[in-house]
């Protein structure tokens, strides 16, 4: 190529002339001023070339234009020099296409006496990537400008067809210095189309006359006819010589007589990969599969070496048939090969195979290795099964014995040995031909020294296999046995029948030896009723059903147990009886009979026979201290038993009785007295002494405090005179109340009493007349009430109360109990009519489990301001507005069979609650 490169700079004319050719841009501007056209024109030839994919013939016109531009540029420079001016010249590439960006030219009219100057600027760069910056300039032509060989049909093409190229694909020409110069395809001044040439512009030609053109086709480097209209040939590389020739004409392409060629035509690059290794035993064949690829253009035919290695040591190639071997691989191709080797005795030491291609001047070799296993000829041992054991039991181990290899030939005898913890225990001999196999089973009786595991090895002279076998101690083995009662039919059991107990047995963990047997005991109420051998095998539990046949003579079943050498399973049944003394002679008398009745109820879940024992805790108190009765009950049934004891003279005042069954105990105490009756006077009262008009009544209560029943005469007296005499009969602790009265009484002191044959009681009482208050005189100091509606109401209520209470007292003589109740009601009515000021409330709540008779009383100082007797149902509540307006008052309550209770409250108390409970009466302020 003809052209020069220079940088953008302003230089003097002399320097510019010396370094570069005048800018075609300036020339083009001058031509335009002279009226000479510089634009590219299209001709019919150019259109025809484009239609055929060829370069335009207009390139010839561009060459002619360049010459004209150069002449005009010289004229401009000379003129400027003569004028004493300077010219700024851009770097010019005479190969630049007119379609490139136009440089700019600037100038100005000179002032008189000033030199004429022009300035032009343009961005220029080399076509092949060489820029005005020499430091950062890339080397070599662009890829699409290169001339290369490709794999497909060995065609020579331009780099623009970049697919299917080998490594180092460049086509070159041998320089005179012995090196190679890569060819490019580019424009040339002498040709309309791009041609193959050297970077210096020397064109490659066929027969020295026909250039090689680039066309828009595949392949794109071709030879055209003289008219440049028809492709007459293509290029390819000769595989034998590397020269570039035409395909059809077989003519050499040369640059100035030197043939162009592919310098890498005989270079190969091989890659090796071992894809599979088939192992073998001595005397058998191993095979090694290998994949070999060639990444270069040239076809390869190279020697490949197969070796056996032992830690880097090689087996001699003389001993390996078929190594080395020649393998052919086409360019950009791959092939496979299988190496086979018949092993010999002693080859078992080799652990690795290697496949290799050596490096040469034109061969880039490779190698690969892989592990190999060559079994030594003999007997192989594989332990296939072993069983753990309990110390003292046998363990077993089973091994497969395989004859491998065929060295030496024929059947051979192989000793197979069992080793326990390194000690030989047993040896067996087996005859095996090549390829034969057998099974060997060894047994060994363990002991405590083998716990927790023992090393078991089965060995031939060429092979061995070992395993650690657990050995479990007997204690640990027993602890692993599990038992669980899963069900019984106790709910269906009567006094007679069969009790069935379902039990599941299991083992915690793996059973040593895979199976174990043990004895299980079925225990009922502590007695062994059945013994059974149980076998456990595998992982599933073993189920057993134990049966106990019972009859009515058997006691109730309280518990059952399944006993094993390990875990026990048991069930406690709800066996309960309720024992109660329902009737006892109390009090009892010495030298008399004491009778006791006991109730027994079965409240458990198992029926059966039981013994009821009734006894005294003091054996000297009775003639026979213990009584026993046999009872038979089913669930929910009850029975009663009555026994008698003859008390002795030495019986203590209090005697304890005890009743018991197999699971229940009940006691009670009996008061023991002498065997005589004793009538005592409990109480004597005189009524009516405070009211002479009502008469006098003497009332006495008599009780038999002796140990036996009796009859005595009872006398009631007044002033020493009997007013009632009566003979009565009483059982021990029975009592009777007798009354007698006189119609009138005078004022004075009266003596009253009661007597029996064993006891008497007397007392005195004073009878007085009721005093009448005299009206206060006007001058007295008595308290008077102011006359007001409220005061009048109080007075009237008081009078009404006095009349009402008086009426009740008068009627009392006919029916004392009724009159007393009526008097309380009337008094409360009167009190209710009397205002208390800001009175409070009493709330009564019955928390007793029954309807109860209740009395409520409210007192202020010593006066009763409220009293009420009433029945209160269970959980019933009553409210009374009865609290007085006083600084201090008392609220009390009593129930028929609970001790009465009273509490004191102060001023400001608004609500008092009374709660009746079985444990007592609660009275408190709310």
C-alpha cells in the first residue's frame, strides 16, 4: 500500500513538506474554487459490480483524483511560501475513502504585508488500527482483513467468515529473512475490488497474473475471469505441502514469485481423556477406554503409549502388548480407542494406568491417568452377615468366599480362618476352581471379656474382611426386655370365671442374634399362677394372653403382675370396701351383752371373698374379743353382720370396737357402765313465781344414768309437799320430763324440787306482786315527753304493746309454748311500730344442706329490740330491717342443732350478715 501517516500539528512549510504529502482536502477545496468536480459518480459498470457482489469500478476514478489533488496541493504550498506565509497540514491517508468525514479548511484575507495562511483539521487513523498515538497503537490488521484457512473443505477465506477456524489460522508468505508475513485483503490502487496482498501492498496472484479478489459470497476469496464478471476458481490449502492452491486449477498462489502458504499446516494438538477403566483380577484382562481429540487443522497420526504404574514405577512396555499404538485423528476431530491388557501374576501391585502422547516439534502432546484395581489371584472374602450376642451366647459370622483370577490354573485349596480380636480361633479349607464361590459360617461362644464388642475377621491368604460385633452383657440384655399389660376383662368378671390378661413383650433396640427367649411369670395377688416361655424375634412385639380361673372362694383380685428378667408390668385393681357400724349397744353394762351391727359394701371393681373381723381393742373387757364373718360380694353389693360380746366385770368405762376387711377399717367407742339403773334429776324449774295470778308450776327432768333399764318412783315437791308422784321405767340414757302445778300463789318464798330413789334436787324462788307506778306530780323531777305527733305515736305503740303482751301472758296458762311464741311475735310487732331512727338491716343466709329452724335476736344494752323464730329453706335468704340507732348493740342467732352465736356492733353499722354453715354460725358486718 502507498500512503503516509502523520500527526495533527502546525508545522512550518519546510518541515511539513519533508514529513508528508499535501492534504487532499486543501486540494479538493481549491479544485472546487476552479470549478472542477470532486464528487464520486456512479456508472453502469459500478451498478453491475454491485449486483454481482463485486467492488465498484469507480475506484479507478478515485486514483486519478488523488493525482490531481497532489499537483494542486503542491501549487498551493509553493504560492504560500513565495508569499512568506505558513500552512497547517493535517495527516493524510491517501487511501481514505471520499465517504469519510471531510476535514475542515479555515482561512482569512491577509492584511497588507501579512503572509497568507491556511489551517485544516481532520481526525485520521490507520485502516488497520494504527492511530496517531504510536504508544497505544494496536498491532496487526483487523480480524476481518486477515486471510485465513478454515476446516470446511480447507478453504482459504477472509477473517470476516470467522466461524469454523482452527487455532493460528493465518495464511502468510515467507519473507526473505526467513520469517512469515501474514496476508490481508484490502483495497488496492490498481484494482477496483479488494484483493489479497501483503501489508506493503504486494498483491498475491495466480500464475503471476490473476489477483485473488474478495466477493460477497462463501468462500469469499476467489479468482475472477479477465472481465471480473465470473468466478473461475477458489483457494484451498494443500494438506501435504501447506501451499495455497486453486481448487480447480491446482495452481500455486504467489506474491512476487513466492508461494503463499499455511505455516501451521503440519501442527497438531492432541487432548487425551481416560473415560472408563474396567478392573480385573490377576490372569484376567483389564480394559481402558480413551477419547483423543485434535484441535488443530492438520490431521494427526501419532503413537499413543499405554502404561501401568505403581507409585510412579512403570511396567515395562515390552510386557504390554499393543503399546505403543498409532492412532489417527483428523483435524478438529475426535476418536476413541480401547486398550486391553491381560494381567499376570504380580500385577496386583499396579494402582494406576496412564495414556500418553509425546510432545514433538509439530505435536502438542497430552496424557491422562486413572486408578485401576488388579486383584491378586486367590480367594476373596466378603462378610455378608453377623449377629450380635449376649455374653455367654454364641455369635455367628457368615462370609462369601470367591475364587478370583486364574493363576494358578485349575482347582486350588484355600484355607479360610476366623480371628477374634486378632487371635485365630478356627480354620476351614475350601476347594475352589477359577470363578467358583462358596459360603463359610463360623460360630464363637462369647464371654464377659468380649463386652461391649469384639473384632471378628475372616481371612484367606490373599484377602480378609472384618467387622466389629456388639456383645451385650446379660444384665443389659435383661434390662432391654419390655412388658406392657394391654388389656383385661376384669369388668366382666363375676365371683367365678376366668380373668384374661393381654400382654405385649418387646425389646428396646436390636435383639442380639436376632432372637431371644425368656420366661415370663403371671402373678395374681402375689402368687405365681402361670409360667410361660416367650420368644422375641425381629422388630415386632410378641403378644401373649394369660388366664387365671377363679372361683367364689378366692379373695378379690387386688393386683396382677407380669414378671420378666427385665421389665415388670403390673395393674392395681380398685378393690375397696366401705365398713360402717350401723347399730351398737351404747351405753353398755358390765356383765351384760353388747351387740354391734356392721354394714360392708363392695365399692371396688373386682368381686371376691373377704373376711369381716369385729373385735374389741381391750381383750379383758369381753369373754371373746374377736368375731369373724366370711362375706362374698360383687361390685356394688352390700351386707350386714351382727355380733355380740359379753362384757366382763373388768370392762373399762370406754370400750373401743374395731371392724375391718382386707382393705378397710372402722372404729367406734362404747360407754360401759355398771349393770344397775340410776335415775338422776337433770333439771327442776319453778314457773309463775313472778306473777301470783298465774299459779305455780314445778317441772323436773329425770334420766337413767345407769347401765341397765329400771323402774323408780319420781316425786315433784313444793314447799316440802309432794305435788306429783309417779313410777317410771327408763332405758339407759332415756329421760322423761314431769310437770305439776298449783292454781294460785301468794307472795313469799317457795321451795320446790324433785327426787328419785337415787337422786334428789331442791331450790327456792320468791313470788312477788307486780308494782303499780304512781302518776308523777307536777313538781317532781320525772322525765316528760313533749307532746308531738311522734311522741304520741310512741306512747300509743307502747300502750298497745303492753296490752298485746299482757294478753299473751294471760293465755300462757292454758298453752304455755304457744303463748310464748305468740308473745314474741306481738313484741316484735310492737317493736316494729316503734321507730328506730336510721335503722340497719340483718341478712340471714342458710348454707346448711337442709331446712332449719332459726332464731334471730337483736339487743341494745340490756333490752331486746328484735327477736324472730322462723324456718329457712336450704340456700334461702331473709332480710330484716331491725338494727337500732344505738352506740352499741348485739346481734345473735341460733339453730336447732348448732351452737348459738352472738356478736357486738357499734354505731354506724348498716348491714349485718348471718350465715348458717355446718361448721357453725358466722355473724359479721357487711
